[in-house]
């Protein structure tokens, strides 16, 4: 058998050594893959953990619209059924105009007697004797004071009235009110013809008695208020 050369032996050793290295490498890689399993961890990290969806919750969070299931568990009543048991709101009855039988009118003077040169100031007292509130025009348009001595009428507030006005007021049942702004009598005889005159006839003093009557809103005082002038 012919003897092989040293070069052939070297090539065979190299091939054998390379194959052994490849086998050892394959075995090492296989063992590492079985232990590490890198894709399993990668898959675990990349796959998100499932969370409950909005549609699976029966109680919607604030600011969100409830799911159909939630609406089905809490059905709303139809409009006619929802309001069927709701009582109607009580209606406040309208306040009506005052009636003569319920209103008491009186003339009020700021004093019973007046010294020479002192001017009487006159007001109106209104009492609602009825059981219900009522309305009345208490403006100057509807006010009239009359001062007389016996049958002689000396003065009417309407003779020289300026800029009359209306004012509707509510008179509470069972209460009495008095006008805020009194009317002043200048102690002269009035007439529509002498409003601008400065020398109108003056009412006598010396303890002379005068009676004040008043009407307002169509209601006239039953009695008069007596005053004395000095």
C-alpha cells in the first residue's frame, strides 16, 4: 500500500478538527436556546396585558356615555309616565283690586292746632280690613284733600295740583299704611282761577275750626279730621 504524504495527513487533520468544532458549536447553541428561549421573553414583553373594555363595564365613568347595556339596566320612563306622578305647581292667585267694603280711608294731620304762620301738613291713612291683599292706585292723580269750615269749602288739593301721577300699590290684608309725602295747606282759599295769585284770601285764625276730608282711588273718608288755626 503506497504511503501517503505529510500534506495529505495535515489536510485530513484540519477537516476532522473543523468538523469537530462545528459539532461542538451546534451542541452549545442548542443547549443555550433550550435554556434562554429568547423569543418567549420577547413575546411576553411585547404582548400587552388585556384590560377591561368600556363596553364590559356596567357603570360608566364620569364624563363618558353609558354603554347600551348600562342603559338597558336603567331604563328611562317615557315622558308621559315620568311626569304622571309629579304634582302640578301651585299657582298663586292674582291680587285683585280693592273693594270699598274692605278699605278704610282717613285724613291725617301732623297736629291738632297750628299757631299763626304754621302750615298744616296732611296725609292719608289706608287700612285693608279684608281677608286678602288688594291693589289700589295711590298716586297723586287719585288723591284729593278738601278743607272746609261748616259748609264753606276753603281749599281743594286738586285745584292747583301740578304733575299728578299714578302709582299702583298692594295693600296687605289686615294692615294700615300712611302716605309718606304730606300735602301742605297754605292756609288760603283755593280755586283754579287763582293758582298763580300771591294775595289769595287767607283763612281766619284765632282758634277757627276746619275739617279735612280725603278721598283716594275712588274711596272717600267716612269721617273728617278737625284742625284749629290760630
